[in-house]
């Protein structure tokens, strides 16, 4: 008998991450706001917790942060598959 590996739920980012020409240079943003995926990644990279980010930017939700991470991970995976780097 073959056991199936448990599936890990992947956060969805469709409808959360938006890209609009002319807004933040066409970078991926959170729900049409001027907060980019790169902003969120930057805050996390300097050690801010999700709670601190939400305290500083109450318009963001925990789901928004998870969507930004999922989007960045997917974009990185796609970029590696074609051998390119993509700015966030």
C-alpha cells in the first residue's frame, strides 16, 4: 500500500496581489494599495513580525502577508525554471 503525502495548504494570492501599470512602477501590490510585495518582504527581512507590520499598517491583514509570501515564492520558482531574476 502506497501512502499519500499529506498536502500542505498553500496560501492563495490571486485577487490579493495586483499589478497596475503606473502604480509603484508596475510592481506587485497588495489589494491595489501602494504597498508592494517587496515592501512586505523587506519588513520581514529586517525582523519585523506579522503583528508589527499589521500594527504599523492596519490596512494589511495576516492573509495579505501570507499572500505576498506565496506570490514571491511562486515568482522565484518560475524565475529559476527559466534562469531569470525578477524584481519584486
